[in-house]
C-alpha cells in the first residue's frame, strides 16, 4: 500500500482518447493529461483546428489528432478501428464532444433535435461500446480503465431555450449510471462531470453581461478554469478515484445550489 500523493494521483503512462479535444473543456482535459504523462488522442470535425490543438497541447506532452464526426456511426466505427490499430489498450475515454442549439420551442426543428441528440447522447454510448475491447484490455484489478462522460448543469437547470441540450445531458447522466453498472465486470469505471460555466466554444457567443451575471451568482465569484476541470479529471482517472463509479460530479463553484 502506497499512500504518497505521487502514487495516488499518478496517471503517467496511460493512453487516453478525448473527444472534442480541440477546444473548450475537452482541450482543458487533454492538456492536463498530456502535462502529466498521458498519451492523448483528441477528436474533432475540423482537421486544421484539430491539428493546431494537437501541436499546441504537444508542447506539454504527447497529443495526436484523430479527425472525425462522431454524430455519424460510420465515423465512430472508423475512429475506433484506427485507434485499435495504433494502441493495444485504452486506459481513459473522455466523451466530451457535444453541441447545442438555441431556439424557441415553437420553432425547434427535428433536424436540430437530432443533431444535438446524435452528438451529445448517441455518440457516447456507441463509441464507448465500440471501444469496450480496448478499455477492457487496459483495466486491471488494481487500476480499472476509466470512462468520463461530460454532462452539464443544464441536465437539472430548466432553460426553455435549451430544449434539446438539457434533455441530452440528463440522458448522459442516466447513461453514465447504466454503463457503470454494466461495465464493472470489465474492470471499467464510468463517471460523469457536470460543469457550470467554463470558457468554451458553446458559450463563447453569449454576451459579456450574461457571463458576469453567472459569475456573480456563484458563491466563489469566479468562473471555471483549466485547473478546476483538469484536476477533477486527473482525480477520476487516478488511483485516488478508482472506487468512484456511476456518479456525476457537479463542478460549478456552487452556482446551482
């Protein structure tokens, strides 16, 4: 039994896939992993943005791009196959890729609904299932493989202009519980992170006064940082977090209390 912090929070030598890793929360997690000795693959739809992010994260450690659109089943299959060609095992999967669509309920289209659900809810399930052999190969009795599903405080906070996004994230939280129950025998834990306000592509277009109102409504009077998000991801993927399973951790500075 080794109780020093270097052992409890060590992730060095692991292999991780972070979807949507070229920007926002995905990039925060990918960069933190790379800086702590994890070999990181990141996915994204736009090759130029993905390659630029991989180069910049690569200054901290090892980061490789895997381009693809995870809202499409054929792309999920291709990315999983390509990763299997490169790696015999996958220690960490972060299902972060997501999208939103702000539109009034009266005008919300089927195409918009499907786009949000396909990327936010369908993709995490089918990608995780496709990568199950690689995750199972990484898990041991002492150190299980880890899956992190990105939810949101929108899963529980009602917003009528977020008619698909909120339900998709509520679904992610239930999917996390189901996966945790189903994959334990494979030596895989599945947990979720529900962020409050962190800088990201999704909330970038929102006006500054909205951002400031969110900050002032948070007991800590600040917004989320890379250290907040990356530190939580390291905890969940290290020995310190191995006995946490099926839980979604809210990290919002107390804003939704």
